[in-house]
C-alpha cells in the first residue's frame, strides 16, 4: 500500500522537466535546440528547448512518439551531432567532440564476425584503454555476469539474438563508461527475450551502478527498468512529463506487471503521449 501511495504522487505530480536529481551530474542538456536543413533548404525542427540531467548511478528512460528526437539527444551527448542551440555537457564538460567515458549501445548488436564472444568483449577493454594484463579478469567477470559461460570461444553467427545482445552489452561494460547511452537495444528482440535481457540489464546495473539513458518505444519496459521516465512530445520535441518510478528494487519483470502502481504509471504515460504537441 505504501508503494501505491507513493506512486500516486508520482503520477499526479510529475517532477518538473529538467529538475536536477541528487548526486553528481553525469549528463546535462540545457535548453537544447536541434534543427536539420532539408534538401529543399527548409528547416526541420526536431528538438525544442529540452532541459534534463542524469546523475551518477541513475537509470533514466526516455519515451515519446516515433521521430520525436529521442535518439537525437543521444547523438548530441556523444558528440556525433552538433546542436543548433543550448548546452550539452558530460561530467560538467561541454560536448564538442566524442567525450571520454561515454558508451553507446545500438539496437543492432554490430558484433565483429571475426572475433569470438571473448574477443568482442575485449574490444571494449581495448577502446577504454584498460591495461592488457587486466583484460582477462574483466572479460571473465563480464562473461559470468552476463551468463555467457561456455560460449567464450563461440563466433557471433553461432549465437541467438539475445546472446548477441548480451555480448554487445558486455563490450559496452568492458569499456567502463561513466555514462551508458542505449538506443532501443532490445527493440528487435521477441517478447520473451526482451524480458530476459531487461532482467540481465538490471542485474548488471545493480552491480555496476553506472548512469544510463535508455531510449525505448516500450512504455512498460521503461517503467520496469528505470528510476525516472522522461516523456517527449511529438516533434519538435519538448518534455511533457518527468516521472519518478517509485517501485521497489530488485524488480521482477513479469510479476510487477500485475502491480496496480505499475499499471497506473504506464497509463499516465500513455495519456501524456496522447496530448497534442
């Protein structure tokens, strides 16, 4: 009952968009503006004045209509896209090029076919500058954490879709980023595999406690995983709600779907998405 009461407050009074949570700020967007020039020389406004922060160890999910700029903010944070206006910073440093300590996981795993499971995970350690003598210990820990034991020497084409995504997650974690940007990493997976991968991600996050910005179209996935759910409007995107997810951890992905508090929050987010931009 206590959870239900807290959740009702979160639903009825979402946090102010752009409000800063406690702890060291890993990522900051302030009055972010992003526009693209089209071939006919007209301008397409994608992001309109978005402000938000993500603190150390915080798991933030971003949801919104297709084409609302969710993936665009990730590209701005990792220095792959220059904003039209506003401020983008990682660990307090303005982003003008790919910043150190930021890892990106895409929907497609993009594993190297000529490297084994262990070899693909090793890529992250190499890119992160980890001393070679520490590679084996880190890879072994991640293989065990992601339940890939026995597949260390398997090739990517010998793995299921879910296992390939686990390897991709292992590669990201081997890089040891302070900020993890995840762009619908489980979007192409079937429902059962998506639930399993969500469980894996939560177990890794609880062990590693790295800041995560997780973009998804799946509202239930967002609520099940995150500390906060930030809701974007249709393009040009602005933040229409910023919910604190006050459900207890550890979370059991299937069981929580029968929790009234879970249902109330997902329905509130659906209502936000139905609002005109």
